[in-house]
């Protein structure tokens, strides 16, 4: 997936596969400075004009490619719009991150809900509203404040697909200033639910 926005970080490229291997980079990692305290909004660094381009290998002879204009500059909202418009799958998608006072990631989470074929797209409206108004962020922040541990229901490691790629990614992240909107430390996140 590539997001080309008119914001200070330029384009964002992410590559992932079904084995949990992920790599990504931004064109201008030092652009944008730090995000303000509270619920981070990425549109200020991504921009609100541009495109989202997705290329998928479905195991067929040809790659599947779709592209739509950015809607808001918030990555989760734009990917949701891509799923709805280009792939014609009614979806509700929200991703949130809780930062501490120094900009380090304290908690992060995401939710993707999609209507089954023949299902009612209107059934997703309430979830979309809750995601847009910060309910996922509130749950993540409340969980961190309460000290309640997250209970893991399933775990699958996520990492780079090769040590050379991992080294290149780590060096590009290390080149970023500490006030940068992206975390300066990388780890292998796992999927968790409460």
C-alpha cells in the first residue's frame, strides 16, 4: 500500500504478507515534527489531498490494483474508504495509538469490521461513529491508566521479512528525530484482545 499525501512526510509505503512480515517507510521521516498531546491526528503530517494505492497478490496470474483519492488524510479512514469504494466491501476501520508525554507509544490497537456478502452496510454505521469519535482511543487509554493487563487470546509475531530489510528499516527509523510522529523504537507487536 502507498499513500501519497500533500503533507510534510510525503508518501508512506507499507508492504505486508499473510505471514505477519511487514516493512514500511516514509519519504521524509523528519517532516512534520511532533504530534500534539492527546489523540494523535495524522492528517496534519499525511495531508488531506493525494491518493491511496493498493496492490494485492491474490495468487492469480495478475496483481490486483486499486486506487482512490484520500478522503481525510487519516490512514484508517482512508483505508476504510478504499475497502468500501475500490473493493466494494462495506467496512468500519479504526486504528488508535496512545502516546506518553514524551511521544513514546504506550498502547496501540485497531479494529476492522466488515459486512458479510449480502449483509447490511447500515449495520456498520454505529461502529463507524464510535471509531470516529474516539471510543477505541478511550478504551486503550483507560486500560493503560487502570493498569489492567491485556489478556492475549491469540498471538502471531510480526516482523521484517529479512535481516537486510530489517537493518534498512531500523536505520531509517533511527535517522528520525525523537520528536517525530512515528515511534523511534521498533518491536514485534502481537495481536491481543481484552
